[in-house]
C-alpha cells in the first residue's frame, strides 16, 4: 500500500466521520428528524457499498 | 449559525452534543491507539532477535484499516446512541456507521487483506447488523416504536460487524 493510498483511505474515513457528525449536529440543533432527502442519501450510499461488497464475494469453485 | 438568546434547552443540547462528539473522538483515538499498539506488539513478538526486523508489505494496511474501522464505528455508535437525538436520527447515524464500516471492508477486501473465510464471517455479521437496522426503522411508524435497549442492541451489532474486520 502506497502513501497515497493511505492518505486516500484516511481522507475517506475522515469524510465519513464528518458527515456523521454534521448530520447529528444539525438534527439535534434543529430538534428534528432527518429529512427524507437525508435518509435517501444515506440509504443510497449503503446500497452502493453493499453492491460493491457483494461483487467481492468469493467465487464458488465446483470440484 | 444558531443564536442562543437564552441558556435554555437548545444551548444545553448543543453543549452536550459537542461534549459527546469530543468524547467520541477521544474514545476512537484510544481504541485506535490500542489497536495499533496491539498489532505492533504482536509483530514484535514474532520477530527473531537474531534477524533484522522487517515489516511485511501488508503491515501498514493491516494496521491501518482496523484502526479506521474502530475510529469510525466508535464515533458513530457513540454519537448515535449517547447523544440527545430522536430515534430516527440515532438509527440513521447507526446506518452511517454501518456504511462506513462496509466501505472499509470493501477496501480491505480489494487490498487482499480479507480472505474468503473472513469474508463469510464478516458477511454474517453484516447481515445481522443490516437486519437489525431495517427492523428498527420499520418499527418507527408503528404503535411500538423502538426502545433505547433495541437501539443499543443494533449499535452492538454494528460494532460487532466492525470488529469482524479486525480478527
């Protein structure tokens, strides 16, 4: 793994953490539930990650 | 930017959220450092005293990925469950944690850090966590909304999912 890859991974992780913190902070400050758009955005990212994870499933080998 | 004309509940809520975020960051940092030290310690234990210590090519990622998982999971789970948020917000925060953990698993798998056996273990934990999150969300609009205990149980499932990436 190169230094650039490490930086990319750290950047992605930090981006995720910031988004979580921002989402929570906003909802708490405004004392409201997440909007449908926010929920949809989170679910879209989840679906995308699940598709990529499924694509990496081990290949079944038939003897 | 919000204005706090009176030191009422808004101020207290925001203050608590700030403290929670700081504590979550500190908790994640402690977990990350512990994870790092544990890995470094195990590497040192394997080293032969008569040979020059060499770092395997996969070592940085093997140390780094679980550290990131611990950081993200602890931050999101702590922030999502402990702060004064609505159940919908807590569940969405847990879903973010789940997605962040899954993205890390994808990255680790692409880097060859997760073999087939571990993939199946992670997949089992992922299915449990995803199922609990979906169950919580489905119960939001029913006459029996999710209890705090059920939300904590889902947070535990998400944390267990993250831990599966760090065998």
